[in-house]
C-alpha cells in the first residue's frame, strides 16, 4: 500500500486565557491536521503542532514520503531526516527550549507515522490498539487539568469556565470538570503565583476532593531549594510533583530528598536524555507524548525502557483536538505499564473539534475505540471552518509570553522564578 498524496491543513481553534509559568494562552491555539492518502483509496489521519516553523518542516518532509509503503516506518523516519537536512527546530509547546536534530525529526515524523497506523488499522479492519499489541484496558483514565485563568481574554465576554485566580476559583473549576466528566484525579498547572499560594490551592483541593489523587506542575518555575520546601509542605498530599525545578541536575537534587516521586515532560523529552536521568535518579515518572517522542511505535519503546528501570509512566498533553486524543487513547490502552491517569486539554478545546463525533468522557475515562484504525473521521465542514480561522486569526506562532506582555508590560519570562 503506497502513499500517493499528503495534505497538511493548519487550523486555529478557540483557547481560553489559561495561565502558566511563561505567560498566558492566546485566543487561538494552532494545530495541523495531516491526511495521508494511498493507492488503495484508504486515508489516514494525524495531528500535530501548528506553529509556522513546524508546519514548514512537515511540508518540506511530505514530498519525500510519496511512493513509500505505509508499513515502512523506519524508512519514513530516515527520509524525513534526510529531507530536513540536519535542521533543529525550537519547542514552544513543552517549554523545553532548543531541540536537537533527532528531536526535530521525531516531531515531524509523528503525525505521518500515526496516519500510517490509522491506514493499517483500516486496511485490516482492526483498531490501532490491536496493532500495538492489544488493549489491556477498555477505557483510558484522564485527569482533570486545572489552570489559573482570567474570566476572559481582554476585551471579550467571559467564557463558560469563568475566572480562577485563587484557591476558591480553582476548587470551583475542579468541581465543574469533575461533575461534567467524572475525572478521578486532578492536576493543577502551577508556576503562576508564589509557591505558598499554590500550596494553599492544593490544600483546598484536598479538602474538597479527599479521595482524588492530586498533582502540581509549576513548569520548572522553582529553584531546587524552593522545590524541596513545597515538597515538604505537600508530603502525603500529591501523588507526584511535575517539573518543580529546571533541568536534569536540578530535578535530581530535589528527587534525592523529596518525599514524593518527581515527574517530567521537560527535562527528559528524548531518548538521549534517559541515560543521564537514570544515572542521577532525576525523575521517577515520565510523561510520554507521542507528538515529540516520535509517534506510537517509539512511544512503545519508551514504555519498555521505563519498565526496565522501574520508572512510572503517564502521558503529557498540549492543546489538542480529537485525532490526537484518539492516538493517545489507543497508545495508552496498549501500554500495560502506563500506571497514572493521562493529562488532556480536551475539555478546554472540544467545542472546536474536527472529528465527526467528538469524544465523551465516561467516569473520567475515554472508552477505547473498537472500530478500524483510530476510529475517528474528519468533519470536513469543521476542518474548513478551523482552516479559515488559521488564515484570519493573525497568529502563526505560539507566544504565551508576548501575549502576557501585551497586557502586562512589566511581565518577565524567568526560569526559575522563585
């Protein structure tokens, strides 16, 4: 089955003003929808970042894949590496800084690889989870992803989620998400306010949700010393701290004395980082993400490495749509040692999905699709609408810091901040 054509469609969809350690989300989130067409009339879907640099790299690589068999994923990776010619991109999604050449190739490869899994599943009449070794769970648990947020983007009407700038607002946001979707665990995006205020928010969440596992992710906004103070305050309250301090050595310093595991999607984001992290025991949980680990097959390799070294496994999320959620769910379903609920932004973005039947959480989990391939189909009208958004919204590059500085000129991007 040969690839005959590839379509890459950049889209923009509404994003609430969610605060983080480097600023605030802009009114539009950017993604790219990938369609891989074959000589047997089967089309596969993938989804990736929409920033102009990444979009350009995907469009540079796509012609090199024409004529390739959809099963030749190793050759696909090699052709993409050749097409990119040693280019290293930048990452504005996981806040991880400059990328290596290999990481750049993996990020470009991922949506094409996912689309090929979709094609292979459709050709065989089997869901992608079967092709990945078979589902070990019929539904994949996700966590309620909480954010400090403004009531609305400046100049706009308040959104349905409302303001959350203090512990009471965070608890109310959690109640809304738990009541709507049944989430059984809760994650707070921190690094926005001084640590004492975010500790207070976690205590408020513990009081309101005594049985829900809690997590706090300040995106490396703290020094190791501050991280250890927070860890002491939250001993027995959070199941893990995610990226409290910058870099592998900073995380190792915290991990040596913290009473809970440390998780990351910032300092271990490529295979080349694993050996050093294991050597110094920097992280005890890796948040995988097929968008930057190189697709589904390489994410399975990551899972095997985590099992080998006794590292816990969860899943990272960036603002995404239903094609990504489908891929995440199939991968999680077929990964036995994925032992924490996954992150997802989907409740924040589902109103603008590009699939015909958006996903619905059942008791905080997504039932694993059982239809062939990823189990999703494109809504052509929605795709056209979101593509028009991209053409007219005026954004081609995510810039949380620039957007914050537009409304608060005194704001500085710092890491660590406290």
